[in-house]
C-alpha cells in the first residue's frame, strides 16, 4: 500500500493570505495551522482549505508545491483561490 500525499492551499479571509503545503494527513496538518502551530501561519488564522490535489507519492506533490511558489504558479494559485472565493459566495 502506498501513502498518498495531498497538496493543499489554505486561505485566510481575514488577512487575504494564502499558504501552500503538502501533507500525508490533511486533518492533522489543518489543525496544526489553525490551533497548534506557532510559525508564519499562526499570524493569519483562521485558515480554510481552499483547494487540494492528491498525489501517489511525495516527489510529485513536492513538484506541484514548488510550481505554486514560482511566478506563473503564483498566478495560477491566485486564480484557484479567487474561483474558490467566488464559488463560496464570500
């Protein structure tokens, strides 16, 4: 059995910030961003999950994460988040 990895994009309505990460346990990671963590994401709580992609391995998930942190990937990420905001009615 292989372990799946999830690329996720978080969004903070309050601060209009986004965060991209990967994990093999989305629920635990989400809790760490919203409750337990003390890093960068702690400053911009609360977070919601705006987008996910599932990968069969960590290598592919990491490639996708790195893409979203490039110039063109940043634009794509912003479009995904804007579409999410529009579809959620906020």
